[in-house]
C-alpha cells in the first residue's frame, strides 16, 4: 500500500470527540439550560426557592430518574424497554394485594422489587434467547403487564398499606432531604461508576457500537443484555415501591405514560437512540432539567396535558436535531469536496 493511500485511509477514519470536549458541548449546554430554567422558575414564582418546595420538586422526577439510569445503559447497548411504566403498575398491584393480606413492610418491598425483576427478566429472555426486537417485545409486554393490572384491580384502588410503608416515599433522612432523593443520588453515583469505570460499562459501549464485533471479541452479548433488562426491571420495581409508598394507594393507571418521560430523559441526556454513545452525567443532568421544568409549570398551574405535549415535543427535538445536524454537516462537507 502506498503512503498516499495509507494517508487517505487515516483521514477517512472518524475521530471520536474527547470526553472533555463532549462534556463542554452537550453536558455543558444542559447545565446552562438547567441553570436558566432554575432562574426562570425563581423569577416566575415567589414560592420556588422555599427549601421545602425545592424538596417537593425532587418528587416530580426521582422515580423516573431511578429507572432512566439502567435504561440509558440498555439504549447504549442498542436495546430498549418500553414496558417500565406497566411493570411499575403490576409491581404496585401485587404489593397492594399482599398488603391487604397482612404482609409487613420489609416483605412488601421485596415483593415490589421481585415483580419488577421478573418482568425485566421476562423481557430480556424473549429478546436475547429468541432474537426478537426489543421495541416490539416491550410494546407487547407493556400491554400485557398493564392488562393484567386492570384484570386484577378493575376500577378499584388498594390502600391497605401499613403505616411504616409510607416512609419510603414520604420520609426524610435529614432536614428537607427526602429518602427518595438521597437514594437516587446513591444510585446515580453507582451507575455512573458502573458505566464509565468498569469492564461491564466498556462492554456496554462495545456492544452498542458493534454487537457482532463484540461477540467475536469474546463478549457474551446475550447474557450482558439480559442483565441490563433485569436491572431495568429491578429499578422499575424500586420506583413502584417509592411511588406507591408516596401515594399510599395502588391504581391500574399508576405511572401511565411514564415510559415516554424516561426515554426522553435518556435521549435528552445525550444517549444515542441508535446505541453506542451516551454518558451517565448527561442523563442525570437531563433528569434534573425535566424535573425543574415540570415543577415550574406546576407552580404556574399549567395543566398536565400541556406538560405531556412539552415532553413529547422535547423527545422529537432531541432525537431529530442530531440527525438533521449531521446531515447538514455531511452536505456541507460534500459541497467543499465537490465545488
């Protein structure tokens, strides 16, 4: 191979941006927007800066943010789970019947986590063992889990939970710091370490960039993705425990539509919906940003349907903008090469 041909091949190899450069770009932009939203909320409502109101603001996104931590890793690995909200509803329903039967708080928590884990494993087995599309399978299980919830509950609610169960969703560990938010911070640190500092995280990126190449390099892709589905289900079960504890009741409509908000958090945080790219730092910032936006709108008495429209619009923008930008840059590059 001539030196000229070798030089041309080297130039054609795409160079990935450094972590620092990426942080200064997207994550830095998210931080700036989050700060701007925080200031806007403070100016729009005199009640926003009250420490207890800020504490209440964390309840608007904590359960969703807990789910998005493993969901981001699953999307990076080129898979997705759209059944998380229905998993929450089914977990809450089983907990509700167990509470009505007299089960105490520790066992109720274990039941909620266990049902979520089983749902995640069921999704993962269907996807990995039978080589089925995760988006198709989890749309199906989304309807399955929600349908089971309606069959079990009908139009009634279950609220016979023990008093001690309420602490998980309503308790505070220190001052205005809620248990929910403290738990989210711990989990955020753990998942950030898992994705960015361990072999498991490196395998996640490798699978997302090239599943076939990852398999040839010795990575058990199916087992790895099964673990990710299980983690998503487990965190959905944990979110069900927290939300049910906070509300004090179980209804068939619990967490309806939350899968859209969770996916929006992940993509807004910089996770490539096609897999292979994303950072946990961006996802965490995006969770705070969406929490501030929804809480600010609630202080202004904006209807919930309007919030749903805003979340849907955000999802469309954050998915389409990078694709449009990349196409524009490619078109400009081709115009420079062919004047």
